[in-house]
């Protein structure tokens, strides 16, 4: 008896308040079955169908009662698309999340920050979480130019100022990284500093990721991290770099870049762009000692 196969082929008829939830329910069962079988592509296919069906239901739903559901589905679509290791699936996931984002952003109901979800609330309450998922996909696909299509409408409506602490921190983290790539280091530092200061004290992995981007900006402005900070977060890749800048040793600086280049590329830390040899002399000039 193959219960997994039976679950995958059984179709449910689910109607609630005259809304047909069958496509969502059946796609969910198919996704679970594929996940148990370890088939990421089949799982993504089912998740994609689920997401598309929920986007349709979400558009005509009352208030923002389904915001939590659409956020979870956006997160799962993102994660499963990554598991496929197929860029085309990431691009398809972007399209699904963009539709969810538009459904939230274009809701005409006035947004009231910190209001509980209800049948009278605004779908804009779901914007920031979905934006953060899209940021992650854009960075994975190296389509950073698309980030501005998110930042402009979000910040023009001040939606980046309200929400859960984790969502605010994640938003500032990605925006800070975006400003790094645009050579706007003041704004990069401001946003990354916010992310670091407001990140939960126990979220050491997240703080480490923030510091990997914040430290190069600080170095450019002649601000050196302490050795105790680097040791606390095990940022060994910066130890020799900081010493080389402090001592004005360009050869040691280049050696440290070469030694840890794979790690820098992995975390999309633009060390070589932020601190080029032409800027090295500027750092050395304003550094202490």
C-alpha cells in the first residue's frame, strides 16, 4: 500500500463561504507528497500552482485577513525555488511574488500601522515581508536594478517604517547592500547600522551577515572594527585586512583579498569595489597611528 502516492492523486473539493479552495488544497497535498519524495522540481510545480490559486483568492478577499497566508506562501515559493537549483524557477517565483506584492500594495483601503488583521484592514500590511522575499530573489539572480521598483513605492508610502522588527531589519539590510552597489556609502552605512542595532541580540548569524557588509563601508571611512568584535563574530577574513590597512601594507591587503575571495564573493560583499587600491591610500591617510 503506497499512502504517499494515494495522497498525491486524491483530489479534495473544498468550498468555504462560496470560495473554491480546492486548487489550493490539492496543490498543497501535491507539494507535500513531492517534498516527501525529495523531488524539488515537482514540489515547486505544485507550489507554483498553489501560489497562483491563492493570489487569485487573495485579490477578492475581504480586508487583510489572508495576509499571513500569502506571506507564508511567498516564503515557501522562494525557498522551494532555491531548492530546485534552477534559475528559471527563481525567475518564475519572482513573477508569482510580484503579483502578491501588487495585490498588497494597490489595496485602496487606508493602511493603519499595528492594527490586527481583519476583514476591514488594508492588504498593505503584507507589503514589507513580501518585498524582503523579492529582495532575496533579486540578489540571487543578480537583477539588482529591479530593487528600485520595490524601494520607490514602499518608501513613498512610508511602508518601510512600520511592521515587525524582523521585517524592518531585513529591509534595511537589503537596502543597505543595494546602496553599497550604487556607491552611496553614507546611505549604505545608515541602513546597515540600523539593521545591526535593531537585530535581535541572539541572532548572531544575522548580525554576522550584516557586519560582513557594514565593515567594508566603515573601513572606507577610516573606522576600524576592534579585534574583539571580529573574534566575537568569527570574522577572521577581516583580521588580516584590518591589520594591513592600519599598517599601510598594500601587499598584505591584496593577499588577504586573494585568500578570502571565495568567501567575499559568496556573501556578495563588494570588498574589492569598496576598497580599491586607489582608495586604500585615503584610508591609510585618515587611519590612526
